[in-house]
C-alpha cells in the first residue's frame, strides 16, 4: 500500500518532516471539488514556512511540478497536480496578528476564512469577501482564485482586500509585496510593450476573472503587482503569508426577497437594484428551494414571496430606520411579482444557507442525474444577465442538458452545474466551447470568481487575442521560467476533457447488497455523488450539524467524507488503488468512519458513507473469516437474548475485575469500556405482567421494541407506554421480539441482515397503525435502510408507517416543562434520517429551554468500543457533548434518546442521559 516515490524520498532527505506518498494519500489528493483526477506523486504538509522554500527547491532540482492547495474546494481543477501538492491547511493555518487600529490581519495561507472571522469578531471586524465555502476554504485559496462571495457588492473581491503578500516565485525568489514590486523590471517592460492590448482587453467589468489580471499593472494603476498576483491560481508564485484588510460589520442587516416569474426575469431586474446600495444581490431558482424542502422538510425553508425565482437583496447599515426605509423603497420601486422583507436574523440565515449550499444542492439536475461543475461560474456584464440566461437556456436545450442557475446576479456571475453526459466522448469539451463562445459574444468571462483551472484555461482564446495569450506566457516566464507551478493552468493549458474523473470509473451494478435507488442501482454513481465541495471539513456542529465527526477529531483528509469518497472513487478507477473491495487503502480510509450517517443529511449532495462502509464490509468479508467484533458486537441481539435468561448472573460475572477484562478482550472491546448491565426484567415481561393495568381504548399504536430497549433499558419503553396512554393511545407490541438487524448492517453482514429484517417487516406489515420507534438508529433502519436493502412492498409500507415518539405526538399538549433547561444530544441517525424538528417543537410546546447540541457523541454503535478507536471516540465527544455537559447546571436535563449516546455520557461523565419518553413521563 505505502509505495514511496522518488520525489518523496528526496523531500524526506531534504529534512521535510510531513511527506506523504503512500497510495492512500495520493488517492485522497487526486481530486479537489472539480471533475478532474490527477494523482500527485507526493503530498507535503509543511509545518513551518521555511519548509515551503525547501520543497520548491527540491521540486526545481528534480523537475517535478508543484501545486499549492488549501481546503481543496476548487471547482475548476486548480488544486490538483501531477507532482508535489502542498497542503497548507494542516499545519499553517494560524492568524498571526490582528491590528484593530489599522483594521488589518496577518495570516498564514492555510487559515480557514471563518477562523479569521472568529479571530476578528471580538474587535467588531471581519474579512469582507465571503464565498459560500467560507467555513472550509482557506485564505490562501481565496487569494489564488480571487474569491468573491455573495457580498462583493459591499466588500469587494479578495484582490480589493489584500494589503500585503509574502511570495515565493517559481524561480525561488522571495518577494515582499508591495515593497518589492519595483525589482520586477522585466515585468514592467512587458507591460509597457503591450499597453494597448491590456487597456482594451482587460478589466472590462468587475467579474472578469479569467486569465491574468494585467490591468493592475498599467501605469495609471500604479504597477500594482500585489493585486495582479491575486487570482493567478498558483501559477506564478506561492503565497506564504498575507496581510488583509478588515472591515466593520454593519449593525443592521435586512434581507429583501423579491419573487419573479422566472430566473431570466430576475436577471433582468438585478442590475437596477444597485441604486439601493445593497451589500448582496443573489439570484436563486425555485427548483433549488424545492430540493431543500424535499431533502430537509418544509420547515427548512422560511416563507418566501410568490414566484418561480428570487433575488435575495441584502441591505445593511448602522441605522435600523434608514435600512428599513431603504428596504421599503426598494420593494415599491421594483416590478417583482411579490416581495418580503426579512428582519429576523435566524430566518435570513436559513435562506442564505440555501444559497451557500447551492453547489451541492444543484449536484443533481432536474432530471435526477448527476450534475457537474466545469461550466460553473461564467460572468457577463451585469446589465446583460437576463439576456444571457435566455440564450444560455436555449444552448442547454440544444444539447439536452439541464441544471439549476443561481449566483451573484447584480455582479453578472452565474453559477450552474449541468448533467452533461460525460460518458459520451467529446461531448463535455464540445459543450464547453459552445458555452464559451456564447459568453464571449456577450463580452463576458469564462470564469467570474473560481478561476479557469483545468476546466476553462483552454477556452481563453475565445475571449483574448493571440497577442494577449502570448503575453500570458511571457508573464509566467518572469515568475516561473521552468513552468513548474501548477502546469496546465492558464498558460499551455491541458485539454479541458483530459483527466476527467467520472468517465474513468468502472460502473458497478451487479452483486450489490444495497439498491442505490437514487443512483440507478450504480455504486459508482453513488460514490461520485461526492463533488468535493468539502462541507465535511467544516465545523457545523454549532448549527446542529453532525458531519464529519472523525475529521473534526483528527483533522486528517482521509477521515473526512470527501477523503473516503475519493479513495472509493480511486478503487473504482482501479489504477492507483487496486480495484478490489478488500484493498488496504479503502479499509484504511473507512477505519475511522463512525457510520453516523451525518453525511446523508449534511452533505449537500447526500453522500451516505455509512451505507458505503457497510457495502464495503459486506463485499470484503462475504464467505470469509471476519474480525471478532463482527461475531460479538455485530450479533449483539442474539447474545443479549441469551443473557436475558439469567441477567443477574451475567451482570455479577461482568463485575468481577479479571473476568470482565478478559471478557472485553475476547469480545474485541477496548478495556477502558465498561460491560453494560442487562435489565433484571425485560420490557416484554413487564408488558405482559401489567396487561390488566393498561389502557384498552383509544387509537392503537404499535411500539417497536428494539434490542437495546428490550434487554438493557426497558424503562425507556415503560415510560413511552405511559406517555402514549396519557396521549389517548392504546399500545400494542408484536407477538415476538423482533430485530431490525442494525448491528448486522453496520458490520456489513448484509445477507443475514436481509433475512432478519425481512422477518421483522413481515411481522410489522401490514400494521394498520403507526409504528413508534424509540431507539433512533433502529427507527432509522425501518425508515430508510430497509427500503434500500429489501425494496419490497412491506419495506415501503413500514417505512411510511414508522414515526418517532415526537412525530406521533405532534398535536398533543405535553405536560409542562416550564423552568426546565434541557441540554439535548440528538442521535446522529435521528438527525440524519428522521430529523429532530418534531422533538424541538414538542419541547417548545412544553415550555422547556433547550440547548441543542450538534456533532456526534463519539460512541456511534460499536465504533467507540473497538480497540484503536477509543481516543478518537473521546475526542469526538469532546467537541460538543462533553463541554456542554460540563457547563450544564446540576438541575439541567441531559436529553439523549440514543442508547449509545447515553452510554457514552455515563462512561465519560458523572451525569446520566434520559430519553424523551422518560422526561415526559416524569412530568405527567
């Protein structure tokens, strides 16, 4: 697996400490957020800035290309390369200084933009440009692509906000800009020789991001090398430090949503709104909003004005009266179908989140096909946006492709992902050239903010003259005479359809355990849902997100959802990683996946790594000897049923120190975990014993009694019975104990899981009544996995009939929880499959004060008990859960419906978690 490369050995020999050239790492970095697959020879994660110069010198000496990389969120293939890839995000991500008086910040290139915002916030300051990937993109990457974001109207592009750069040129020369600009005399001479070309072809409108920004080098612009280098995509130099401008956030922000009949009409109107001095003016198609509603529920989208497309116009200022007056004037001045002013920051944030997730949400076309980047951010002069969109729609019709347009309409920048059939040779390149010719006819730019990269550099002759293109080459020769920096981009471009990732992958449709119904039954298409936008690398736990807990614990790319997807994609390609389910690289990448399913809901494209991991384990161990935990923890329901025959004896044995430790070792469990206690009386025994006491009238409801509730925590189901009966329901259970097969599913024993689940579904179908699940992971199996594993009618009916306790009690008036503070840890599967909205609403109705935690508890089924996982499990818990419990008052309720969550809380703290049923029952 770990095949060292020659350049890797040379770098280690030069004293570089963090060099990775094993096949797993090369697979991880083979792609960014683009369509391109270019495996590097080695990846370097420099620990000190001085190492960057050493790496560059070694690459020069060996003639090996060099590519800078931040968060890897480039959609044009700017952050992949065939030589050494330098990942600045791992170690060089510090904010070095905030100067509140000068309103500046000095940062290392690997600092994530949102981390800079957090550092500046205590001073009432922020960095102006805010791309949608702000919580994972790096400032170095923003400088490379001249990132803009939604609020460019208010704060300008990155080039407008960079005040100083430390740069290493491709020739190894150190430049401290702007001070060292005068030494670039050869560059100045080039400019003076081409003044007419630069003055007529460059800087024609604000979003002309394609090619080099040579307009900044004109004499009348002060030969501004600093601004010129911003947006050069790492082809001229390597940024090692940056000083940026900070701005004060306005005290008031108001969002005005304007509804239009279609997206082109919204484009017509956008430019005229500039007179109201908006900080942002974003266009959005109704179909993206429909995707959000379908995937996250109606509550995910606040009320919007009537229309099939909208402009989100943000107005800001320090005087609330003035801003609201401006909003009112805007509403009355436009010819929108309908309008709405949103002053609630929470509702505005929900709407902006739709826009931020645009790249991922539009990863599926209206026809349900994979939609790709490549032609992703073209720009035209703002006053021509509507006209361009109509012509572009005609072009799409001609090629039979579709997508959801959105973007920075008042700037003229349009984003879209398209379902171009990449499997047809030549069609992608043909479409790119046709689209490029259309944009050029409007006086536009191939790229409006993401750079040209590998996707559009070949299109530059459509908008620049041969003289301008020769000038690009001459400029690159000044900075990078050997052509080592990001080759194939901007100058001497590689063909735009070379190295496409998706067509190189083999289709896998036969012999699969899961059905992958949303991907046409194709595992390859399911894995390639990952477009690489990298939201799995962002810390969204504060917003109630879960994905990706292991990455947040280790900060290793291989432990992100994207990293795992990349390795699986390389397995399907079959060149760098052997095309086998059993390949070591695949199992290494999946080792720390908690199977939390957070990505299934939090990833904008709906990647479900838990399902992929289960499939890999199934394919890898089918007919083979499995790890011991598959026989112990993976078949826990069977062992629990046996132990329930003599629970007191089993519990007593588990408390004998030597015996308990030996038992944990034999079971494949980390010795730092405790042996769980079995209940002295199962729930079913209680249910039978108390039959005469229970309610016999009311609408029936079937309580699904899972293994954990039946054998370990029957008090949860007992509480649920009391709550349901108080709500006027008559509680029923199946004649025999049934199992959803969860533990078999998570360990990839899918043949057995199908048999077990099939029997359970037959027992539940047709129930003719709601089925209430108490254990979130088991409930999620009935709601989701069952359909994907079995697909027959009982699975669909049971999935539609299964509800959580809170969902069933949606119209019930709960007992008062007024004065109760609840610290809630939603189970990951609850968050991902069912959603926690019904629970939050019920607690609000009861009058509780609720703090909802994001992130995973870290135990995640059997993950946290397996040797080698304990430290990561604790680190995951330490991200949100443990600090929240430590800060909770002694009378606060720690709410945790998941058995694993309550177990983790009991193992790592002196508190105990309770189920929602127990909380409600305690107040009846």
